[in-house]
């Protein structure tokens, strides 16, 4: 069983689309997806600097469009065995799983990105930080002490904390014992109550969007559940904006389902890195550049 995984915000890097645009089919797909958003995906994916693509309103449609164009290039006519996405990557997973059209996924995530940027701008300064290692109970106690939310439980001893910028600064300055803390390049405290205003905006935009039942098993990043219907998928896409991501439970579910190969679409690397710790021994390919397509297609063919 092949799992196709779609990365979340923070995976973007300056110039990441440049090599992909040399492939006519990928370039055509990206130009078509640009029509579904007012964001100039091509310009931002080629020439914009790190600070520019850190902007939530830009990063989110850029990531989803990149995931869809490169994922479809690698898969061809093959169907994945299961799909899942981390945070905003779940929108790409929903399209690859047949619930949403690619254009609707990019259009919705454009609304999501802007709404989350607005929510972040309307609150006190907020941020997020990865907590690596440490003792789980001690990490949880330190986050609670600072009033921070464990916004992402990524497995393998990695938790992403989110909350006020002052509390994140305090966490960086005084981390839990035997833990390393790295502040993330994001614009706010995603997957927390700070994002509640964005939930309402996204719910309104999603109300009339066409949706179908998943054509392949689609995991919800809220709890690793295999989502049964299109309506449930869309509802979960909306509520996850202000709810923690449980990627650890997604990896557990993939193991239960019998996943034997992992393909992470571009900009790949983060989720395959987590899988090395949480899904040890399972072959994985991360799409970073077109040079990775040969290995990706071999993995797809082996699971056809």
C-alpha cells in the first residue's frame, strides 16, 4: 500500500518551483492552478524571497498547488493506497483523494490563508516553535506553564508549541530539560483558538463547494481517522484550522492499514523525515526536484 503525503506550511523554500517549471506538464498544471487564486504562484515560487513566501496568504496556495502538480506528475494514472496531509497539506490530499477538484482546493486554501493571516494580525503577536526531544511529561508541563498549545503532535519526540510570541520567546530561552526548541518561520499561532475567526470565514467559503466521497482512504490529521464522506472531509478541513494536528496518529493509522511505501509530494522532506522515526523501515521518496521523479515512479509502479 502506497501512502501519498502532502506537507504543510513551513516546507516552502525560495525558488522551489524553478526546476519544476522546466517540465511542460507541471508548468501547465501550475499555470492552470494560478487561475484559481489571485496569488501569482509562478512568481512567488521562483523569485520571491523567504520573508515573502512566509506570508500565510501566499504560502498556503503555493504549497497546495505545488503538491498537486508534482503529485499528479509522479502518480500518472496510478491511484494511491492512502492519502494524508499535514495541516494545509490536507487540502491537497483531499484533491488527490478525489473529494475536491484541484482548482477548488487551491481556491479554498487561498481563502484559508488570508483568513488565517487576518486572524493572526488581529490578535497579540503570536508564533510557533518545534520542541525536539525531552521527556513528554516535562514538555507538556512547560507548555502548560507558559499557556502554550501543543498545536502539532508530530511523533518521534517532536511537538510544535503555539501561542503568544512572548511565551514562545520564553520557551526558546528556557526549554524543557534535554529538549531543543526552534522557532518556526510562520506568521501566527496556527491550529489554536487564535484562529477561530478564520474558521468562520472558511466555513462560509466552503459551504457551496462541490465535494465527492473519497476515492481512496483519506486520513484526517485531527485524529488519523479514515474519513468516509465528502461532507465530513470538508467539515474537518474547516475545523482543523483552529484544532491541533495529530500527525503521530496519522502515522499510527498508516501502519495499521499496512502501508509499505511513502511518497511525499513537493516540497518534500519534512514528512519523510518524521516517517523515518515514526514508521521505521518503510521505503520513502520525497519529491524535492524533478530528479526525484524516477525514484518516485519506481515506488509507484512497485505498488500498482
